[in-house]
């Protein structure tokens, strides 16, 4: 016969009747508390890793800036260090990553990567998977964060002001010039994170983002992120171990698309990414 612990009372959400806790229920509650504490410890560890990387990036940027006088590969070496740091952060976050189609990324040319955006971790994951020097297009507000913005700027990241059309076009033209000179560009054409809670509820893709491909003469590679919001955004402020799927699609050259597709290029690639999102959802269950 189980002994009820009558000093502990819970309320059933459905019947609003008081119930007593058995030792088994208490064990489950203790497990939930331990799990919550573990999530917070993981979050603190990840925060420390990010802070450590940002701090050491200051002298490293200076060292590699000096090395640029002797070798054009210096900035790429700096990015390799950054990529390893991102992989360490993903490991500490408990991210179980499945990557599909990475072999489709061209190695003989820069690329315009376009992806759906639902988490801050999209950038960390994307950065960790790059094969060549790559700059991300980020929102202008990040430019106000010291050290982080310096690091991003050194890595050819660009800050776009979507409230100012003229400045936005200027940023896209700068990205096209970088692409033309061999630096891949990663952009999220939705313009902001999807905060709806439904990863398939994609916002319209801005056609202007694809001018990087047209002007820079580089292929477009669609990138689909499944379930990345489960790492952090669904559990703020906790970081939770999650299954994430990233799929790189087939590269598409601007000139290989017909006029109708070019005219509605954002809608075209939104459709490709939505189809991939739906296809890969079962892999994150």
C-alpha cells in the first residue's frame, strides 16, 4: 500500500480538485527540478563560451589583420577559428545536427546562401558549416554591440537597415561586390526571425536579397533550417538539447532561371524552402 504525502497538495488543471502526491509523483517532480537546473547550467556554460570567444577575438583580429600583409589567407584562417568556436558552442548546447546536401555547395565560386530564419542559432549553425570565407547580412541594430559588431565587420558581415530603402540597396550592392570578389554571402530574405511558433509560416522573401546573385554573378543555394528555434527561442532563457536538420539545396545560377522566375525569385525560393521544411519535419521528432 502506497503512503500518501498529505503535506504536499497539487491542483488538477482540469477538475480543480486537490490531489495528494505519492512518492512516485514526488520523484517525478524532483526529476523536473533537476532537469530545469541542468538546462540553466548548460545555458550559463554556453554564455561563458560565447563571452570567452568574443574576448579572445579582439587580440586575434589584430594579429590576423597584421598577417594580411603577408598572406591573403589570413582572414580565412581567422574564420576557421570562428567556425571551430561555433562548433564548440553547438556541442555545449547539446544540438544534435543532421546536415544534408552540403556536398552540393560549389567549391570553385562564391555563393549566395538564402535561408529561412527562426533562431539566433541559425547563424551559429550556418557559420559552422561554411566551406569558404562567408559574410552574413545582419540587422543594423547588431552594429551597436561592441566587440560582436567589430568581429562581424572583420569577417565581411554587412549590417542592413531595412527601414531605409536607399541604405538597404547600398548594402545589397556591397554584398554583390564581395561575392564578385570571392566571398560568399549568407542572407535571410524574410528580413527578420519567424516568431510565430510555426516554422512553416514563412514570411515573404524579399526579391532584393537575390540581387547579390544577379549583380555578383554567383549561384544561389537555398538553406533550410528545421527546428532550430527549439534550442533557445521556445524555452527562453534556457538552452535545450534539440534535433536540428539543415539541408542545402541545389545551386541555381541567375541566368539559368527564366524571366518569370527571375521576376518572382523570392516566391520561387520560398517555395523550395517550404517544401524542404515539410519534408524534413519528421527527422526532428
